[in-house]
C-alpha cells in the first residue's frame, strides 16, 4: 500500500464514522406514492413488443444462417469434385477425348 | 409485523397479482436497504427519495424476471437492481463538476493537503471536512470508478460482494479500484497545486 492509499484509507474511515446515520423507516406516504405510480404506469407499448419480437427473430435468423454456412463449409470440403486438382484432371481427360 | 416475520416469497406472489397492500408492505420492508444504496450512489442533483422511487418502479416492472428458485435471495436481486439504477442515473448526469481550490473550506483543504502529502503528518480532525472533500474527489471520477471506491472504501464491502452487486469480475473490481485510487491521487495533487499558484 502506497502513502496515498494509506492516507485515503484514514480519510475514508473518518468519513464513514461521520456518515453513520442508519436509514430508518420510509417517510409517511412514500410506499403509497410509489405503488400508485407503479399502478398508473402504462404497460409495454406495441412498439416495444414489436421491437423485442423483431430482435428475437433477427437472432434466430442469424443462428440459422450461421448453421447453414457451417454446414455448407464442411459439406463442400467432402465434395471431391470441388477439389481443383480433380476438376483439372477431369477437364484434361475430357479434352483428350 | 416484526421484520423477521416478513414472508418475502408470499408477499412477492401477492404483488405479482397486483395486490397494492402487498406492494406497499414490500416497499416499506426494503426501504432501509434501498435508501442506503440510493443515498450512497445518487447524482448530486437528484433527491435520494426520487432515486429510491425509480429503483422501486424498476423492481415492480421487472418482478417477473425474479425467480426465487434460482437460489438468489430477493435482497441480493434488489440490491443489484438498485446499484445498476444508480449507475444509470449517475451516467445520465453528463457534466462532472470541476472543483477549484477556492471552492474548498478550511477543513476540506486540510484533508486535501493531507491526502496529497508525502511527509509524515497527523490526519486532520475535522470530520465534516473529510466527508465533503471525499465526496468532491469522488465526484471527479467516472461513474464506475466512483461506484467501486464507494462500495470498497466507504461501505467496506468485499471484492466478492461488489462483483456480485455490479456483475463485474473479481479482477475487474480490483483493477478498477487500483486505477480509481491513482486517479484520486492525481486529482488531489492537481487541486493542491492550485493552492500554490
């Protein structure tokens, strides 16, 4: 611990001592006000619901695309005709014929 | 009803069914927890009760996301929600204050010189001054830095607890605290330099 940290700790300790008033009960009417506010809050708007739906759909589409790309990459590597040396050999034999 | 007898899961079930009396009981029961967090991490221009109200409204709106079966006590879930709400409120307060040496009172100056000093010196005795200067120095930090120092040094929470409250990893909490203290020192030195001009 450097000198500043040591001094800062002393300061924080002194600040803690002075700020030791523990919170008591909620002021009169506070809970009623909060609850009334909550109950008058409008539910989620159509735009918000639409937005969350679109985001989920976008996520699903991205996932499907990723799976297709991965599948395409691996399946094409097993496709022997896609190998250039084989393709050239087939083309050469066709020319010779 | 004594605090120990408060049945949180039953109350939550009733609140989910829009029971206003249960909602009021829930607000009253968790008021000390919520107001303590709001008081420690509120923006300068926001009343602690307004921030507490914002926390509660968020709690009611997101109550469906809390499932007691996950093993997370409701207090922990609410504390985390309160901390993130305070962080958002602090972030929304875009302008950070710029303190000058001339803005500080005598007690605050004594503490600031003590923080910035290198030579052995006794800590000043002005308790009010230290609260003011600590708050002013913290206000100069970024929202995240301020939060980590308040939780770690002023509220004496453990690193694991802060990690749980903020969602940051343990190493990130330690690094952030280390860097925040370095910034505090730089601010203290800068302010002290002004006194010599």
